[in-house]
């Protein structure tokens, strides 16, 4: 009787979601600890962080070939 081989399917990392989540956690900590008090700086950091996360996600998709 042939032995069945289990193939394990793994999912690919969603870099946009991972980096965006980490960004919002860090921004939340900075906001709660009052390390950032200026809303303009907060919005600027958020926009730049999301742009970076998007760039990493695009590069990861190109490298994967999908």
C-alpha cells in the first residue's frame, strides 16, 4: 500500500498588512506616551510609513513573479 505524502501549503506573507499593522502599533505607542504631540508630524510619519509599506509590498510581488 503506497504511503500518502502530505503536502503542506504555506501562505505568502502579506507585507503591506504586516508593515501597516506594525506602523499603527508604533504610532499608537508614540501617541499614548506623548512622544509625538504634533498632529502634522504624526500624519507625515503615517503617510511615509504607508508609502514605504506599499513599496515593499510591490517589490515583494515583483520578486515573487505574481
